[in-house]
């Protein structure tokens, strides 16, 4: 009786919090979530911070797509279950799977100087700005 009641409660909760755009409900919506980001602008660089707990530097792939946009992707798989364990999840909210985020970069980003660092579940991408050469005074001839 208790297991049946737990399943019913889980179904009701899933339907209550389901995203109407996703027919599979709450689990599909959670699995499709993208990691949150912070974007900063400083005088000489932009900074992207992407929260991805549990991922290490080897899990991330940073590339440029055909439109020269920065693409950040990763694939996080759950640890293999221990067959000898008799416990089972009552609630499993840790998200696993693939994600891909695309960032359209401003024109003043020096794409060749971009760096990335992963530490404590945060991927930090530094996007240096192109240095503007100070203009020299000159005269333009009128023809």
C-alpha cells in the first residue's frame, strides 16, 4: 500500500510541476536544462562563468561553430550502479546527460586568446578584448 501511495504521489507531483511544452513532464524538463551562466564585462575582457557541478576539465569541449560562435558542450554520465546494493532511489534529482550552449561573441573578442579553466564545478572562460591601437593624428586629403 505504501509503495502504491508513493508512486501515486510522485505521479501527481510530476504532473503538477510538468512543463506543458514537454509531454514527458518534470523529468524531461529537468534533463534538458542548461547549466546557468554569469556573464561579465571588464575593461579588457569578457568573462563567462558556467556552473557545472561534478564536471572536471576533461568533460568540457569548447569549439567554434560555422558562424564563429563559441560552443561549450559536455556529457555527464551517472556512475555505474553497484549491482550488490539493495537500495534504490526514492528521488533522483541529479541531472546527467549532454548539454550544449552557444554564445554569440561580440566583434571585439580576440578569439585566438580565449582561455578556459574548470575549478570547483565552475567553468570560467576568459574572452580578451582586441586592443584598439590609439589613432595617430593624420590629415585626410580631399580629392
